[in-house]
C-alpha cells in the first residue's frame, strides 16, 4: 500500500448561515501520521468528512495525491474511514468481517480469506480469524475494524476518535498499536481527537483547531515547546497564566509587570510597551530556588501525588501557581514558604487580545 498526500486548498464549509470551517489551507504529507486536535465543535469531523467525500466544501478544493476530488463520491476516493462506533457484523467471523469489502470488488472467496489473514497478521490478530467479534476485547475489535478498512487498500486512512469508547488503559495501549500499524503499512493516517495526549503520543505532526480555524500546524514536540498562540499554549499541556502590562521590549523578549513583580519572557507577538499581556510558564519549568530575575516568594498550599511526579499548588500575591516536580524524598520535607523561579526562555508572553480567538 502506498500513502498519498492530502491538500486542502482554501477550503471553507458552511451549514446554512453557520460557518463550521473558515477558509483553510492544509498540506498533509504522504505516509505521515497526522492528527487534527481541538475541542468539541471546532470543526475537526467536518474536515475529515470533507476529505472522505461525505461533505462537499462550500468553497475551495480537496486534492488527494494531487488529484482534485471534486465530484468524486466517497467510494471513488482512495480513502477509508474508521469511527468510534465501529460496526462489525456480529454473525460473521473476524476473517469474514475483514474480507467483507473485497466481495463487492469481485474478488473470489479463497483470495478474500487469504488477504484477510494477511491483514489480521498485520494488526497482530493472526490466530483470531475464526472467532466472532463478541469473543474479542474492545481493543481487538478496534484492530479488526482497522484491518477491514485496510482491506480495500486505501492510500489515506481517516480515523475519527476511534479510541474514545475504550477504557483508559486500553486507549493508551492502542496508541502504541496504531502507531506501529501505521509504520508497517506506510499509508497516510489522519486522526481526529480532542485528547492532546493521544495526538502528541502518536503523530508526526498535529494541527490544532479552534472555532473553525487552524491555530497551528507543527511537529508534536514543537507544539508543546513553542506554541504559536495562547489557545495552543493552554490547550496543549498545563500553563500558569499571569496578566500584566508590558514594561520593556527588546530582542524578542518582553518584561511584564505582574502582581509578583517584573517577569521576563520570550515573545513573537505584536506587543507595544504599555499593552496588557499574558505571561505563561509551564508547571514543570518552575524551580523551587533562585533569587534573581523571574523569582518571587510563594506559599505552599497543597500537594498532590501523580506517581512519578508531584503537583504543588502554590500562592503568590493572590495568584495561584502550579509547580510540577519529580517525586522524591525531598518533596516530603518542603517548607511552607518557598521561592519560585523560572528562566526567561521558559516563559512566553502573548498579547491579551490574542486569547479572544480561543
Ligand atoms: P466533536 O468532537 O464534538 O465531534 P468537531 O470538532 O468534530 O466536534 P464538527 O462536528 O466538525 O466539530 O462541527 C463543527 C461545527 O459545525 C459545530 O458547530 C456543529 O454544530 C456544526 N455542524 C456540523 N455538522 C453540521 C450539519 N450537518 N449541519 C449543521 N451544522 C453542523
């Protein structure tokens, strides 16, 4: 199987008066694991259904492998779709389920079952062909659905929150499985989710969406380390957010006067001295030491154990701060009065207005 690239060229989608997706350009590379991440109602499913051909764009074009998909029905496209409530046929064996789509293509029974067996091996269910779906676990059924979707040899597999019906442990296991299957088959996977952990764990690149717009398209680790907008900064991972006023600007850095004093951070935004601004710093970038720049006294209010890490809930100048530290013996000995600090490269400064789009 060969992956194809998918391109949205100025695609917008309206339902009557309501705009579900504002004009959007997006290039998904052949053979990559690409996720679209965003809160409920932001337009993810609408984009996926537009790629698969169940919805037609109001404006713009969808191209797959360079070919314009205008006028092509879902079954004429090199795509297959898997969604949350996958429906396996309960009376058919697992192998018959996988082979189902091949019959319509005029492939003989022996060849169909041979192909089903190969696909079941691909999803690590080689010995399960004779079982019925009811005999399998949720995760195994999910893998059968993937094998069935792959049977028609799509170039692009579209996955709409396929793990959301599974329990947490299984979901985490299936992330690794899905990633491994994608690597093995080498086709393009486009995965829709509202779960940032899922998107970051599996994807080569992620698009973050909010209110019908793409906020940022980047490699998973870059989204976390270098969010382009306040929405991405707060949707992907935890942030401490402080409001203040810009006092200095120089060399891509801003000094912001906040309730805990002047804080320095990186900025790429369009800020001027005197503007209201947001300073954001991740809980794990805050240290419990330091007296110089970006340090201030705080009070330890409570702590909660997360296994390998500990979250400290701290208060400074009526502001709440979350601090995440590796778990260890020293955590039990912490005094109530602390000093918090962080490096200027670990803080991001955004204009306040920019959050309005979130
Ligand atoms: P969820 O995770 O809840 O499925 P989503 O990000 O996938 O959310 P969409 O289902 O794409 O969001 O919906 C985007 C917007 O378009 C929503 O406001 C939704 O109400 C609207 N919408 C989607 N489909 C239709 C439709 N067929 N008719 C009218 N409005 C629609």
